[in-house]
C-alpha cells in the first residue's frame, strides 16, 4: 500500500501532496532499520526529483529533510542528527542574528512543550488501547504513571510561561497528561504538527524508543538555546552591557537546572528495552551533538587534547570554528573585562558569579548524564564508535571555564 502511494505520487510529483502518513506508518510498523529495500529505492527516486520540484520552498524543504532522515541508513551516513531528525525541528542556531537571542527562550519553550506533551500523549494513548504503534516491550501502568509525573514536572514552567496551564484541572498524572496533550495540540500549528510527526522514525518497534527520541530531542533543544544565549552573553560583555550578560547567563543556568525532570523521565526507560533497540543505532551517539560542543566551545577554548579527541572530530564544523577563531568565548570576554580599567569590581563580580552559577549547573548536568548512562549501558561501548561510559567519566570534570574557577581558587586561598 505504501509503495503504491509513492509510485502514484511519482507520476504527479507535488511536494504538498507527498504521502507522508503512509510512509511514516510503514517505517513505524517495521522500524527504520528494517525498512524494505523497495520502499527505500522509491524514496531515493523522490529525492532525485527534488531539484526539479515546483511549489512553495517550505514544502520542498520539508520533503528534503524528511528524505534525509529516512534514507540515512541506506546512504551510510546515519548519525545522531539524522536519528533525531533534527532538521525537521527547526531549532534556533548560534549563527542567528544576535538580536533574535531574546526570543530563543520562548521558541524553545514551545518546542520543548510540544515534544514532551507528544511523548506523554503517546504513553496515555497506548495505556488506553488507542494506538498499536511500537508494540514491543510495553511498560506497565505504574511505570507510565511515573513517566507522566516526571514529564509534566519538566514542562510545567514552560506551560506557565506560554499561558497554557490555567485550564488544567486534572490531578492524576496520566489524566493530566491527556489534558496537557489536548491543550498543547490545540495550540500547535499545522506545520508544527507535521514537524512532530516526521521527526519520530524509530529504528525498531520497541515502545520505549519513542520516549528516548523525544527526550534526546528535548536535550538538543536545550543546548541549541544555550548556544544562542551564551553567544549573546559574549556580545553583551563586549558591549559592556553587564545586565544583559548576567540575564543570558542566569537564563541558561535556569534552563539547565530545569532539565532535571527530563533525566528522571528518561530513567523510567526499561533497561532491557533500551539495550534491545540500541543494537540498531550503531553509528549514532550523543558525542555527535553539535549544539553541546558549541556550548562547550563558547564557554572557553577547548584544550588541545580535547580538540583533537573523538569528541570534536565527531563535529568537524564546530572544531573548524574553534581552530579558525570564529568563536569568541565567555572566558575571553570576561578576561578582557577583568583587565579593563573602566569596569567596576561590582560588575566584574556579578558576571563572575553568573558564570560560576552556570558552570555548577553544567557540571551537575554532566554528572547526571553520566550516572544515567552507567545505569543503562553498564560497561557496554557507545553506539557512535565511542568507548561509552568511560568517555563520559573522563569528560564530566572538564572545567567549564578557566577564568572564574581560577578566581575562585585564588579567593579560597586568601580566606
């Protein structure tokens, strides 16, 4: 049925009428890793037509991004960004104009709420028997309740900022998850709904992979926000706008701290489920997270050993940015502020304390990530051709900054 619809579309190719629902349903039925060669061949034919397709650019781009995700395995370019279908999510980027930085938080709030609400709606729909998607290794009702509880806690602040929480009346977690799902869906545009639908292509048919994908997409949204805000903080320091610099640093710290419930939600993933579907994710690993490395390299220039490690070789464009000096770091900006004679000690300390607060939140995030990885992976290697938890153990104590931590050490010696 799916192949017939794609063949029919090829006779009258129009990016607005591509049979996404049929193709996505087929991928969900078998898992992307097991997509039939005949379907993949037809999708490759569709991709060959892209340069000649007429119609609104947005529709052509959506189709191109979808095919990039759907065909990553046969193309042998499968990796973390394509596994998470990040191109569909239209995240803010570090190269966006600085003037847009104040709006990045609301943009990321919106996407985070949509991702988590969708994950919870999936859990509730399965519990209600309304969906047959990803039938393997279903969690029991108590686990679903716990999952909903953590997910709702994670998005409550964003729901409040979006003014979507006032009509919520349910108390029991699963019932509240249903209500939140309905409220968020009503607030979601057609394009946003389409992006959500096209950004979930699990590799296998295990239930918990849906949760896994949505949480990782949420983390990518978080680090996209941090990259934008830290770059804005650097620019604010250069312009001696210390209120603005502290605002972006504090907002970044708060966003990191707010990710705690997402880790709790992810920790409800069944270990055996995770180990079942991850055998088909070889080649995709969080070590390939471009946004995480951007955040790291915006804080300070990575040491040579770190820059030459697999961590940065996995994100060559970020590595190039560092090596060609495209990133001015917070360390650089604060060092210049500290050396300047026109900045008061009070302003210097305000910025330093904001940097320390962000660094503490970042180190806590790394440690929580490490503990969860140990629980899930044990001694197993990573799926991006990495050594797994030993890599995380080694990287979790890398200093976030040099300048403020050095100042802290000096201050400690004088007390």
